[in-house]
């Protein structure tokens, strides 16, 4: 099969950082002691980083729009994204790093520094995205609540991206300070420029201040542009999509889960890749679920190749 062509690109904007995950912490250690754990893994992470890793494996046309710190990790992260990293501005600060421990019940506890991601600015982002979009270009904004300087500029950033002709998607994640009416009012200043929300169930309910998904999605759609849609990622139940006159459901893949980190980010990569190739929303849901299912059931992590994803298109 020859890879279908597209002139469109997906620009992924947000947090790329270092993840150090250690397993397994059975009980919380006493202050001042040392605990030996069986294993550790050091890898790139962050919502934008996870999504970009999946896009690279899918060979989708993408750019990772980010910034970087200035320490031993800087070169390593940059070396993983050779086409994007030369455009990242450097800040004289430590690299953003998350240290996590897993517990026997698969719960995890994370500690993060601030590092470069809190310094990413609108100017940094706009300098890395062409002044005029190609037809079908998408920008995905993720790590919303962690990229704090960028979040302060969201209304202007989204408006500018729309002016430049891009479709804009947002996967905000869960706000660490929890939802409040003040936060909801802030989101109302940028939702009118947001063509797609890619949230999970509790995020959708929290943002819409609703206890029912269908109602929540419709409430959010009412604040978004015409033709916008809300995607709701539902874990093992797959993903749902609501648009003005459309409701879709793609069931989850029955997989044995080994590592759910970045499930939602891998979904985003599959879903938006399909849109970059001009495929229908139902296919995009299939691609999202397939990429996430493959990612979370493999260790070391694997992703489907583009041949198997386009194979799904032929079947339908
Ligand atoms: N247990 C599971 N079994 C099968 N598929 C799953 C499972 N958990 C997640 N997925 C797949 O991954 C996708 C995204 O996962 P989820 O709904 O948990 O999003 P999320 O909460 O945003 O994830 P993240 O915590 O990575 O941000 C789902 O839509 C589904 O396709
Ligand atoms: Mg998520």
C-alpha cells in the first residue's frame, strides 16, 4: 500500500518533560529513610510529548511546538524530536521532570518540578506555527493547566490561531486546583475559538458542571463554533463524540492493560491523524481507540503502523 498523501500538518503544542517512574512502592516510607524499589523507567512524557511519540510512530505529518530548559536532559529530549526541537526556545532553567512511584494496586503518586513548561509563552508558540494554515491543518493544545504562562494567554492564542486559518483542538486535562465557577468562566473566553474538545468523562462533566455526559457535551457545544465537536474518552468503554446533529460511540478495544500512562494522549494522536488525512469523524474515533489500545497494552510501548490504520478505512 502506498501511504495516502496530505498537505495538512498537526501542530501539537504544550508540555514535553522527563518522566522517571519507579515500581513498586508497597508502603509509604518513613521520613529520612531510603526505599529500594525493583525497577525504574526513564522516558519522555508530558501530554504533548506522549502525543508526539505516537505521531512519530504513525508517521503522521506533525510538529511538536514546545520549549526547553538548559541541563543534561535538554539534549536527550531534543534528540527524540529532531525535526521539531531546533525550533524550541531555550530557557535558563531546569528541565521539567516528573518523578512517579507505582503502588501494588496500580495507583501512582507523582512529584513534578516546574521547569521549562511553565515558561512556554504565546510568542514561543506562534513563532513555531506558520502565519497561514494549509487547508486541513490542526493545532492541538494540551497540558493546559501545567503550561501556566501559556494558559494566561489562551484567549488571544486561540483567536490568533483561528485567524491564521487553523482548526484548534484542546485537551486540557484535569485542573489541579479542581473546577470552580471562576475557572469555568475563564474557559468561556476561549471556547468560542475551539473546534474540538478532547476530554475524558470526568473532565467533560467538570467543565460543563453537569452530571450527565450527553447534557454536558451539548452545553459545551453551545459555547463553541458551528461545526465544533466534543470527544469524550471513556476508558475501557472507548470514546464518544457529540456534534450539532451527531452522536457517535466507538467501543474500547478489549486489551490487557499494562500501562495506562498517556492513554488519552495516544488517543489524540490517532484521532487527529485521521482528520489530517481528511477522514470522517467515525474513522477518527476508530483510529484513536486503536492507537490508545495498542499503547496501553504493550511494554515496551508499541503503536499500530499507518498501514493497519488505513486498513480499518478499507474495511468500513
Ligand atoms: N482499560 C482500558 N481498556 C481498553 N481501552 C482503554 C482502557 N483505558 C483507556 N483505554 C483507551 O484509551 C483511551 C483514552 O483513555 P481514557 O479514557 O482513560 O482517557 P484519559 O483519562 O484522558 O487518559 P489520560 O489519563 O492518559 O489523560 C480511551 O478512549 C480508550 O480507547
Ligand atoms: Mg487525558
